[in-house]
């Protein structure tokens, strides 16, 4: 593979090598000194070589392989090296590119105390007419011009690179340790000032080294310190290119973008109802300013007709194309807009796209590309439908069915939400779902709730129609195709969400136990149930734990396991009473029934019918990460719990004893009446691999 040959010796040379590497182009970079090797980072695709070369050696190197060009990025004062590189390139007919540091007189300081010299010889002569310490910041090569002048002996402080070659040169010239500053520059104004003051410098000598060589910082420091500034002009009179011009030239030669920093502006735009009226000003500006448009075919057809547009809305497809643009030779600033209907931050593809863009942004940073991401909100279909109906959508519940299967779990979630709330919005996958949810709600005893559906809201094809759930279930007319949003109004919701139900709220039957209110709160707190989890209530009794747990979130799936028929019926009664459609009453015996149930995230055992050990083991075998709470009112039951835990490896148990007393009225007196003490065992199991990690 053809490579670029680079002779480096400046900050710009190092920067160019980094850009070549980032562009994944191969290069051989030659530096003259050991220190030049040390400051050059390890770069992929870049081979380093150290040593000074004669013109003939350069010719031999250029002929040793198929280089596509040679870049001379040596120091502007290394005139001999530049002459040799150019001559060798001409002899081998290799394209020669000179990277020239901009050090012209446009950087002049014309203040009193600033003096310019054509060369070091004239500068050294002028220094003999000054007094005090002289700080030389010209490197090590020309130091001998100053040290051989006897009148300057003892006055010179040399600031050189900390490489062995530079230090050896300084020592050979007779400068001692107190006369040497060995540091890598360029330096800030403050650092220059500190050295001027520490060494009582009266004259600072510098080359016309430009911005990259820290000229301005030295000049400003000298001016602030009130000392003289002697400037040796740039001897490099050859033609050359600026850093950006060299990068452009290499880009043209290789066909790969090199060195030119690029910016991406990616706007994630909510297009509202995809009409002029619902498009915000920010969204309109982002779309008009974008060169590339991504989105669904419908949105691309509307907004991308005069742009380079692509019907992509999946993150992997969008980023794959942005990556191609990043490697192309197109504009330095690229603006792209990714379009989503409705509000970009509301049940759209943004939730998947933004993390993917953030990851791509970090990758691009390593390739010299800056990526800016902004999100522009739009008008959601819920906002639009609410406005058309003349209602507010505050205090409403929202369920998105996009990408969600219509199964028992999702159906129960919809039923429970509608039963317990006045306003519910469903974002539908297809308009035919109007009939589906009419039937579902009717069969759940909610046939009188009102359904209003908007299809293609905001477009000329918009349709809005409403019926009761019962009428929708029997609907036979054709429903138009398009994007649909369903509003469900229940004028008599149960409003029993939450777990803080009182004992008196539950229907009771003699002989069927119920976990008391205060104990129930502690148990649920220890279980720490979260949205979307599966919970077993083993020995549900009256169902107080199951019903309360289901009230924490409609998305918690509760399995009330009870083998007594009268207790199972009571649990079912209380479930229906409070509309807990996310509770499934299982009239089976534990632990055998565990085999047909989903894996639990948490479980409570309140009744075991003499099979406590098997139940605890069965729950553990179902999920080693389960959170388990067991209650007991007898010492024998507690002893059994402790016994089975002692037999199970990698487990832990915390036991609480609760003694609760409540007031009781006897005639005109109030007595404190104690309840039975209750033991609450909080159990966790640790998987073997987790134990090994610890």
C-alpha cells in the first residue's frame, strides 16, 4: 500500500501525523532527534524513524518504496534539511509539499523595547550592548553563536528541549545546570513571566516562531515584565502551504478526508401532525437548514422532496449513513434532520436514537469530527386530539401499544387503567384496535365507558368518531387506515389505586386469615415491588396482600396462590371489588403450581398448609435472585424457617418481630389491646457466581 512520507520537526508536523492516522492512511514519519521520537504519540498506521539524513540518504529512502508524496514539516529554521528534502524529491520525481509555519511580520510587536534582527549573528552583537541576564528561547543549534562571545559569558540562560541531544549540546558549550531550563513548550504567558522573574531576565531572545511556537506568549510576557524583546526573523524564504492547505492537498491526493475538522449537526425533530399548522418554528428551521433528511416514508415524502432524503427511521440505518458522510469529502459542516411524527420526546424512536447518536458522537470525536445533537419537540397526537375534543389531557393515563403484543398481560393493564382512571389515552398500532378494545372493555364490565378515536389527525384524511365500548364492540363499518389515537372516558372510576387500603376495606369471612393493615405495610415495604415485576402471594387467604401489591402499579403481575376453595373465592371477590385486573387467582397447591407460572421477582408466603420448607425451596429454585418475605405467628413456624435457611447455601435472613397494640373501647374507657406478635423473615439467596465474585 502506498504511503505518505513525512519529515516532521514542528508542532504542526505532529498534528499532521495524528490527522493522517485518524484518516486511516499509512505514513512513514521521520524525525531528526531522540526527543522528536519521544514527543510523537503512538499512532495507528504511522511508522516512526529517527536520525538525521543526508540528501543522498533521503533519495535512497524515497526510492525504497512507493510513496505517493513527501511532506516537509521540518522547523522553519531547519533550512538545510528542507533544501535536502526538496532536492531528493526532485531527483526521485516524488511530489514535494512544504508545510510552512506562518511566521511573517504580521506578528510584529512595534512597542518600545522590541527589536528585530535578520539573523542570530546580528542579534548576538546587539546583546553585547545590553546589561543583565539574557533568556535565550531559540533552541540549541544556534547557541554557539552567543556563547562564543566572551562579553556574554555568565549572562546567558538557555531554554531548550529536555532531550539528550539538546542537553549534550548545551553542556559542550560550557553552560552549567543553573544556566539551563530544559522544558517542552510552547509556554503560557504566565510561565514565561515566572521564568523571567526567577532568573532576573532583562532581555528575552526569541525566533519569529508564530502562534504554534508560542511567540505571542513570550512577547506579552516581556511587555508585562518591562524587559527588552529581541526577535530573530524567519530565514525560511521558500514557498509553502499552510496547515489547512496541506491537509486539502493530501485529501485530493489520497481521496480520503485528512485533517479538515468536520462538524455534524443532527436535529431530532418532532413534526407534530405533519402539517404546516402543527410544525413549530424551530422544527421548520431545522428541516429547511438540513442537507439530509431521514424519517418514515410519509414524513420524507412531505418534507424531504427538495433535500437528499432517505426513508430510514431505525438508528442503525441512520448512523450507518451518517458514518458514510463522515468519511466522504463533502462539506465541513453537515446538517441532518431525523423526523418523527408527533412529539420527538413522546413515545417516538427518539428513545432509541439518542443513545445511539451519543455513542456515535464519541466515536467521531476520536476521528476529529464534532457532533452536535439537539432535540426539537412537536405537538403530540394526544395534545391534538384533546384540543379537537375541547378537553384537557392533564391527570390522564397514557399507554402506548406501539410494538406491544396484545396478550393477557397488556389487556389486563388496559382494563385496570381504564377501570381506575377517568381519562385514558391509547396510542394504537392500527385503527381496527378500536373494535378490539371495545370488546375487551365490554367483556370486563366496562361497556358504558366512552371511546373517541382520531385517525390521521391534522391531515385532510382526518377522521374522528366516538362510541361507547359496547357499541364499538358491535361496530361493523369500515375504519379508515392511518395513525390512530384512542381516548377512553370513564365517568365513574374506582379510584382505588395504591396499596394503602384499610382492613375494613376488605370483605372478610370467618376462618379465613388476613394479614393485618400495619403488618401489610411492612411486608410490602420489605418486598420493594417495582413496575413490571412478577409477584407470588402464596397462601393468599382473603387476598389483602395480593390486592394491595397490585395497587402499587398496574404493570405488576400478581399471582395469588391459594389451595382452599373458600379462600380462593374470597381473594377473587376482593380482587374484583377493587378492579385489580393484574391479579390472577390460582386455585392450586404450592409448590407444584410454580412449574406453570412465570419466574417471580418477589414472593410472600403467608400460608403454607404444612409445606413451608418445600415452598421456600421451590421459590428459590424458580429464581435465585428472588426477594422473599415469610410471616409467622408461632415459634414452631419460625424454627422451621430458620432450619430450612440453615440447609440452603448462599442465603441470608433477617427476622423482625412486630408487637402491635391498638385501642379498644370498653364502655366509656379506652384500653390498649395487643395483637398477636408476628415474625417477619426477609430472605435473599445469592447465586453461586455472585458469591464467587465477592
